């Protein structure tokens, strides 16, 4: 088994990972950043960002490229690696084992693996994934130009992405299991005021229907009456939440009920040497600003940790 030694491992290259890489590179900490895909994380799913201070409007892809370029400027090592397991050896060092067995070892880790969209788990979802079923409006919205679109969910992502989809769809129907939305008031207003939108309240999707060409609609059940009806749609966009990508951590780490890692204010988890930042961390709000803020704190806390470790060994 090939093992590569580093002082610090950063898992994930979303905004949190890229910011951690920037500071770790700048401090010459001997870090490696491990990323399963392309740098940018969820920024690659985001069409436009208009709430990053100092940057009035920027495309998600463009911001991702800028962050990656900025981190690269400070010379941090970056590897394309899908980490399957993160564990500790008997000496307390972390081993990040990638697909294929390549292993990275370091006394400290900043975990910034973010989250992935939560599926509905209903019949038809897997069958029509990529053939009408989508979790990314920016990536797939344009395929449904002039067609009927259904959006499932009631939080910020559902409402924001639903409004975005009005630029392509003939109609956008939001299906929500409650009688009020969780989304921010401004997002709700923008969605409701659009003439292409409507909301189906107190309803859950029980099936996604389709034929050989792809999705044709959703079966919807009224949670109060139990009545079922079908809504025709060729695009079914699911925004019912994200699952944190924390399952690869073998050791027990304190976490909240949804699996997000608990930290103290210095981003330290319950495992010494393991720090968490960004969407993988238990916190009130998950944004680019909070991700980079967490990452900044995590790098300096990790640097202190490594310094103490070295002093203890001397
Ligand atoms: C559609 C959409 C629109 C949004 N709009 C905005 C907005 O306008 N403003 C805003 O502030 N926020 C917005 N957000 C939220 C924002 O994008 C996230 O809060 C932010 O990206 C979190 O950064 P992160 O680095 O913690 O995680 P992520 O962006 O999720 O990055 C995690 C990275 O880790 C990698 N990874 C995961 N598991 C592994 C593994 N096992 N091995 C190696 N790599 C791994 C992933 O590939 C990914 O690149 C939006 C999110 C979405 C989905």
C-alpha cells in the first residue's frame, strides 16, 4: 500500500477546502487537498452568487475557478482522490484511503467534504434520473425549455431553484408537504409573484411516472385527505435537503441528529487533530461565507495543534 505523508490533509475542495488550502499554502504547512471531482463543490451547481461580500454578482463556476486559482497561487498540493475511509492508526495519525487504495497520512485533518442532495426514494426516481429527474436546476434547467416542471421541497434551495427554473419552464409547480414554506421571505415572495408558478400544499410525491423517453409526471398524495392525483411534468427537480458527506469517517465523532459534525468555536471536533469546516459542520446556516469563515479558523487551529504536537515530541 502506497502511503504519502503530509502535515495536514484537507478533504474536499469546495469553498471551505479551497479557503483552507489558501491559508495552509500561505503558511507553508505541508498540506495536501484531496478532491473527488473538480474544485468548487456546490459552487458548480450554482448559477449566480450575489451574496459574497465585495463581489456583487459572480457565476458559481467563475467563483470556483477564482478560488481554485487563488489557492494554487500559494502552492498547496492538490490531488484528485475520492476518499473512501478516513481513520486513525495506532499512533493517532489520520489515514485517508482513496479509491484504489492510495493512502494519505497526516497528524491533522480539516474535513470539508460538504454534503450531497437527499433523494426522495420513491418509485421512478432512480429509473428517470437524468431523464427528467434532477437535483441541479442550473445544470439541467435548460433541457426543459417550454415544458412543465415540478419542484419538490419547501426550503431555500427549492424556492430559489424553482424561481430560476421559470426562465426555462412553461410552468413551475412547487410541491410541499406542509402548509407553509421554510424558505426565506424574500425568496418566497419572488417565487409566488412569478406568473408561471404555483404551489401544491400539504402534498407528497409518491411516484415519478414516465415512459421510454423519460419522466412524464408525478403522483401526488394529499397528506390530509389521502387523495392521489397526477401532475404532468417532464422535469422533476428534487430539493429536499442535503446529507453531510461524513460517512467515510470510521472513528466515532460527535455529531448532530442529521450527521453534521459538532465542533467547538475553533472548529475542533471531538477527535483530537480532526477539524471540520463548511457544510459538513453542524451549524445554523450553510453558505459560502460561513464555509470560508469556518475554514479560516480551522487552519489556524490546526496550525496550533501541530505546533503543540511537535513541542510535546521534543
Ligand atoms: C443550488 C445551490 C445554490 C447555492 N447558492 C448559494 C449562494 O447564492 N450563496 C451562498 O453563500 N451559498 C450558496 N449555496 C451554498 C454553498 O454553495 C455551500 O454552502 C458551500 O458550497 C459549502 O462549501 P463546502 O466547501 O463546505 O462544501 P461543498 O461545496 O459541498 O464542497 C465539498 C467538496 O468535497 C468533495 N468531497 C465530498 N466527499 C468527498 C470524498 N469522500 N473524497 C474527496 N472529496 C470529497 C466534493 O466533491 C466537493 O467538491 C448554494 C448551494 C446550492 C446547492
